[in-house]
C-alpha cells in the first residue's frame, strides 16, 4: 500500500482488552495506528508486540483532556468496562464517557474523521424486553452503583447522534454485549476472568445470587470482526447496532463449564447478588446480520477453550499465551 493511501486511525483505549485486539487487526491491514491510553485498566503488555511496528504509535493521554491530532478514523473505546473498575472512581467514569465523547466528536468534526463509539448492552439496564433489540429504550436506574457507566454510555450515544444531526459528523455506534478472551484483565472482577482464575487455583467459584441470571458471551475475535464491519459499512447506517453472541447461559452453567474445562477441584459457593445486577441479557442480532452480514462463528465451548491457555499462563506466572 502506498503511504498516502494509508488511513490514519486513532484507537482510544487501545491498550485495553478489546482495543489491543482491534489494534492487531488494524496494524495487520497496514494502516497507521495511533493507540491512545491512560493505562487505567489497559497495559503495555497488551500491545508490546506492536511497539516495534513502523505503523504503530502509542500515546499516553487521558481522554478527559482534549487532544488535537490529524486522523481519518476514530474508534472510541476508552472507558473502564468491568463493574469493579468503573465503580472504583464513578465520577471519573462519567467524565471519561461524556467528556471523552465530546473531545473525540469535536476532533472528528474538525478533521472530518469517521468515528465509532463502543457502546454497551448496559444501555438496556435490567431489561424488561427479552432478547434486546436496538429499538428498546432500556430500564436503567439513574442513581445506582452501575449508573456512572450506564448513563455515561447513554449520554455518549446522545452526543454522537447530536453531532450527527447538528454537524454531519460521520458516526457509528455499536452496542457490545459481554465479550471474553485472551488479554482480559485477571483482576477485573468480570465473571469469565474470575471463574477462570478461581478454577485454575482450585479456589471456590463465587456465583453471585443463585446463579440463575443469564448473560450471552461473545468471543473477542467475533466481536472485533463486527466492529470493523460496522466502521467500514454504509454511511447511511450509523447504528446503533447490537454486537454479541445470542447463545444465552445462566451464570451457574458458565461456572460448571469452566470447572469441567479446567478439570478443577473448585466448589461453587453462592455470594450476595450485587445491586442492580441485570437478571437477563441476550442480544437480538438480526440488524447486524442484515446490515453487516455479521454473526458470531465461535460458540461458548470453543471460545472458552481458546481462552483457557491465556489464563493458565497467567496463573502459572509465564508469559501470557495469546496475550
Ligand atoms: P478495558 O478496561 O480492558 O479497556 C478500556 C481501556 O480504556 C483501557 O486500556 C483503559 O486504560 C483505557 N481508559 C480508561 N479510561 C481512560 C481515559 N480517561 N483516558 C484514556 N484511556 C482510558 O475494557 P474493554 O473490555 O476492552 O472495553 C473497551 C470498550 O468496550 C469500553 O468502552 C467498554 O465500555 C466497551 N464494552 C466492552 C464490553 C466487554 O464485554 N468487554 C462490553 C460492552 C462494552
Ligand atoms: N458474577 C458472578 N461471580 C463473579 C463475577 C460476576 O456470579 O465472580 C455475575 C454477576 O453478578 C453478573 C454476571 O456474573 O450477574 C456477569 O458479571 P460481569 O461483571 O462479568 O458483567 P456484567 O454484569 O456487566 O454483565
């Protein structure tokens, strides 16, 4: 590819779990990648294999502060994603989502860049409609412990559509459902990472509530493919579009699968259900199938098998596999 044909692409939150996998794909496509991160939950380890590539650059920056760059596309992923991390400093979480969106949309407007927002199934809150379609407006508590994340992401979606209508910014919004895979932070408190670490250490598996709540888990490679298709899709389809794997499992089923897969001696123990924990979650992905020709191809068993090696290497203190 000629130098002037390369796209300059900014990935905010690029040293995080999803961001680093996205950078891998974009670097391989020979684009010029600017990876921006403040390393709150992301790590240099996630992107260390990219640091010596001539088309990869790393910027340490906090998105709560403005930033001026020349870019053609922006993937806005910066925001802590696990309840433990986003509740650590809830005010900062709101600022990252809302001020981060304002700064990135302002940049997109100035330099005429296309911009994609990593939104979330959390905009549906504890959903009264099942499975969730994009036209469902959600059931979100404005003042609970999850609100900093949920409402921050909802406000970001609003800002994206206001910049789209008011300033013709070329936007894309994806609503990501629970995603897992190598490079998940081992201490992020999310269910897949917790259960793998507990199972591999033969410690008790902590199921919150009675384990009957459901989630739908998407393997990271499928998700990244969906994000890329959305960014490169039709300009007249800004979204929002659900991206996730519709396979729905109870948390108890997930615990049993991980115990089986790891051959663990762990016992399941039950702990109190956190406040406002959604009881069910399953994406309706008909819109993604229709508009993007996308659906996941890796089921939960296959994805967990791909992920176990990464957690085994972490627990044994070796260099992470797939990391
Ligand atoms: P992650 O925590 O691994 O990645 C987030 C990245 O953003 C980290 O590298 C972190 O250091 C960085 N960051 C946080 N605050 C920042 C700030 N103020 N300035 C600059 N960088 C900052 O989480 P992830 O799972 O990779 O999630 C990436 C995005 O996808 C997030 O926006 C999240 O809300 C969204 N999402 C993820 C999931 C999922 O299941 N993984 C589901 C729904 C939505
Ligand atoms: N969960 C659990 N044990 C854990 C961590 C989480 O039972 O050690 C439950 C949690 O209560 C929720 C589900 O697993 O019902 C998914 O939690 P996670 O934090 O991964 O994602 P989110 O709630 O944001 O979907």
